[in-house]
C-alpha cells in the first residue's frame, strides 16, 4: 500500500488511511449524522495527487470524519517517578555542575513516535517505528557519553535495548514502555529547574530518623566500618549483598541525622559524596557493581581517618 501525505489546513497528516496518509481508509467508528463514511473518504481520495493541499470542501469532510475516529494516545509514565533507579539518577544529576545539568536536560528527548497521535488507535506503521528508533539511538548514546551518572546510564541502556526490541517486533506500545523510566527521569530533572520545588532539590532529605541508635558521629562511622569488614559478625547473619544494602541504607539516614556534627567537623562534602554512593549501592542495579562497593568502602575509610 502506497503512502499518501495529506496537507489539511497547513498540517501534514500521516497515518493509517486518510488519518495517516494511506490511500485507503480503514478507520471504523460511529459516525456523526453529517460526517462522511470511510467509503466516501476513500472514494474522494482514490485518485487525489500526493503531497497536494486539500480543497476547503475536502478539508471540511476530512475534519468531520476524523472526529469519528479514536486516535492513538501516548501512555502516562507518572507511576515510574519513584522508581529507585530513576531517583538515583536524579540524585547523581543534582551533583553535576550546572552547565552539564543544562546540557543533559536539553539534549535528552522524551520518547515520542513520529505522528503517533494521528493514527487510528491500535495501529502504527513499521516504517515510522523504524524511523523513530533510528532517530533516538544516536541521541541516547550522546547523552550517555556526557557524564559518569551510573543510574542514568542504566536507564539509557535499558531504553536502547527496549526500543530496539520494540522495533524488531513492530510493537509501538513496547516502545513507550521502554522509554517510561527515562521519561520519568526527564520529568524529575525538569522539576529541579523550577526554583519553587524545594522538595525536588533535596531528594536525599527524605531519609530521616525518629530514634537514633548511635550517640555520636564517630561511633556511627566506626560501627559501619566494623560491620562492613569482610567476615564480620554482621555479615554472617545475611548474604553480602543484603548486608551491604542495609549498611548503605543506614548511611543515608545517619548522614542526615548528624548533619550539624558533620558541618562542625568541616566534612560536609565528604559525607555528601558517601551518602550519594550509599544511595546508588542500596537502591540501584549499579550497586551490584564491585567498583561501587569499593568506592563506598574507600570513602568510608577516608572519613574515618579524618574524624
């Protein structure tokens, strides 16, 4: 079936049938009393020249017909905003310098299929899916190369894999599913650019305590180091990954609890970096990487030696 691009009121319409540019209309629905039928639209467009603006009368008929057709709608990704990897990517992003933040924010696109909303619901041509994925891949690779944001790079790799599979399978819905986490990250960093959103600027502040177990900052860090050590009694109660995640989670909470003591010691930056590594270790897939675990340990030892 050949493509026919229609220009209606100055807008290029691409999609299934008349709605999307095919020479045959397949869109089925309950028509309004004065709306033309799909057969009438097909007949009107049968021999109409390609890339030619419709006459006012034809445009009116097309508009009335389109009102009877249910179109594709891009799905919402709101539910993924609190995904641990998304949050981890946001936390690392907040530590980047302002110029790099801006570069990432303006280079990273949202997942979007070409002319998706102009197609009848449930239909999307393979050719446009291919073009959309081929457009996305080099942009995603360029964003990945911008920084060492491990959680963000995980999201990018997952997106690249997902949209490639979606293209292979001709699955438009899977394309949007593959973009969901990265789109949520995009939303979150967009919120950070709004100075009114204080909560978004203080992602790590949500880790709070009511009753602390440790009385001093030094006792806390010393105990974490003791429990972190290979062969420790603490590790013997659980597998290593669980032990490390639990210790990292403690760091997230106690760095906030001992904020004033940390400031007095002049070690705010060191503890903030340790807390950030703790977040990656506890809540993202990157935390399984030995390099992240070594980074956490090295930061801990440096802090302990300077207390």
